[in-house]
C-alpha cells in the first residue's frame, strides 16, 4: 500500500531539490550496499535494494518525478504490474552505467574508460630540495641525484627480445578491453574492463628483452641541474620539462616538479615580498639618537635613530626585501622593529649616573615614594613601587 511506503527522497538520502547527478550518486551508493549479490540470503537487504531502485526509477524520470512531487505515492497506485518489483514498472529507467559499476566491483576491475592506444604523456615525478633563506631571496643552482627510466636501447622500447615482436592479444583482439556480461534483476548487464592478459596494451610479449625484462625501459642514475629563481617561497615548485617518466606509445616524457623547502632564518621572517626583523637599541641610543648597524640580506646598512625614539618603533628599508618572481628588478621592503633594551647588570658608577639623570629630568625615583606611600595596619609606611626599584639598584 502507498501509505506504508517511505518517501523516495528519504530512501535515497537526498533533498527534494537534488539534481540528476546527486540522485545517481546516492542511488549508486545505496544499490551497491544492498545489492543481493553482495548480500546473499539477506531478505532485508533485498527489500531495501528494491525500495531504492523504485525510488530512483521515479526520481530519475522527469515526468514521473513531477507526478510524485505533486501527488506522492498515490500517483502510481494501480500502475503497471509485470514490469518490475512489487508491481512497479521500471520501463524507461536507465540503470546501465550504475550497474556496470556495481558488477565491476563484484567481479573485479570496475567499469573503465576506453583504452587509449595513442601516444600518452608520461607521469610527472615529484622531488623536493632544501635551500637557505638567502638562496630563496637571490636564487641559486642545485643538483638532484635521481634514477630515471630511459627507453631500452636493446629493444628500442618494445620490450620484446631483439628479432621478435609483440603479438596482438588474443583475449581482447588488441583493443585492451574485454566485455563481461552478467545477469542481474534488470536483465543482462555488460561490464567493460581492462584486459587482464595485456593490461590494456593490446599486445603480448612472448619473448622478453633480456636487458629490460619486457618493460621497454632501463633505469639509470642521472644528475639533474635545477635553477631556483630569485624570490621563490617555501612550498612553491620548479617545473623541469620532460624529466619525468617516459611516455607511452611514443608520447613525450612527463615533467619533474621540484618543491622548494626554505629553512628558517634566525633573524629574518618573510611575508610575500617583504622581510621583517627586530633590532635592539640602548636607552641612550633611543633618547639621544645614534647611527646603528642593521643586518639585511644585502649585508649591514647604517640607519640613523632619531632622538626620542620609542620602543617598538618600526622603520622601513625600501628595496631591501625579496625580489618579485615575475620581475627580479622589483623588490619588496625590509621592515625593522626597534626595541629598547633595559640593562640588567649595572655598575655602581652607571647606577649613580642614572640617579643623577633622574634628578635632572624630574626626580621620578622619589616621586612615587614621597606622596603615594600608604601605611599598613602596623603603622609602618608601605613601600611604593619606585622605592622597590631604588632598592634593586642599590643591591
């Protein structure tokens, strides 16, 4: 009865606005899970499989889906009786590609695309190289020691022993594919798979080349020069054309992709084309101004600190950053943060000089203790913050 049926959208686990691709994907998952061939003797699984098939047959058909959305299950009450499960008519529903996938999983290999007998580019090879911060900024030359495959010189890449030739595969007739037919609930289903005898090549090598063992390739150790461009950043890659795996059927070699790993620098940090660093300065340099030496990737430069400079002041060294990858003559900037350092170990003479300086510039060492001190419950005057600082200098 229609009242006992679950909502078709709920059966497939999709929303009511799901498109055809979403419906097909959802049905493929449910059908593969509950297919009777995968659950032999399980009546509940068979019931769910039929339920999902009925739901997909309706929702994948535009007209039937429109009727179902308007009238629900009542739109199909008393429908055709002999065409499908439980009196439901499956005529017009296309299950071929879906069950090609399912039966392919059941019997190995899965449904595959048509074998490509034409020239194909070889696979790319991925390697990595570590460089310093400065090498990333200015570029460098590196050398990779690699083992690469080359066409066998003895058999010219055919894989067959000299004087012999590969034969056309008798199982697939040189097509590289075989077609299996399987009985299903919906009739006969054809499943196309890669030929297991020739692995999709369409050729069988009876007598293999002694040098390459029938692969058509030999492995050789080679040194590959890699040019690292100025301005490259961590994680970026350099592509070297045709230094990858050999092509198939006369196709070109793949490429070599070299990922760059940049080591951390003890002073500099990078963000895009800009460099950042921190430079300590003394209190005297900050108060009176002075020339200081600042390290950059180009070497040390002289920067004049202005009198009265505060800590965490940021200065910009124009054109001392990282070159652009597109135009190495264009460089970013180097941003320097000036941090005033507080001395930790002062001589007696230095302490006296600081006290004299404080007396001349406002007597701040005594200001807090003269009026801001408070008395404790015992009647003793509580020491202010500056009193404690003074004691620290006296120690």
